[in-house]
């Protein structure tokens, strides 16, 4: 395969020679005028529309949950009934094979 090897200096000289002759000069493109869209007059006293998305307010309630070793919820108590939840966990641990424990649970209010 015959390969043409030209270095930058040779390429630059060719380019300069072409520009002197006017061959390499790019033709000037005609300027394109932009078409302006007419502005709509503002109504006095009108407020612009807000595009902000209002986040949905999610309310939650705190409970005490009794769980077994595999993290399955066995019972659910109000937050004020912690003693009853601990008693239930102790009863289930004593009667069953696996230990049970009490943990806080947050649930959405509909």
C-alpha cells in the first residue's frame, strides 16, 4: 500500500498557497434575519402562573410493633401502649421457639 506521508509544515504551506490564490477562502454566507414573535401585552393585576409542583403532604403516625426473628410484624400497639407491647413480646418469646422484640413503626395516615 502506498501511503502519502505529509507533515504539518507541508500541509500548512499548501493551505497558505491555496488561500493566496483565493481557492480556500470560504464564501461568506448571507446573514439570516431572525423573525421576532409578537409579544402578548400583559393584563394589569394578573399574576403569572406558578409552575412549582406542590408536594403532597404525607402524615405519619408512630406505633410500637412486635416482631419475630425474621422481621415479621406480629402485633401493633399505639405509641402510648409501650408496656403492653413489651408484655406481648415477652409472652410470645416465652411460649414460642424464637425471641420476639419491640420496635417503632411509622405508618401513613390515610
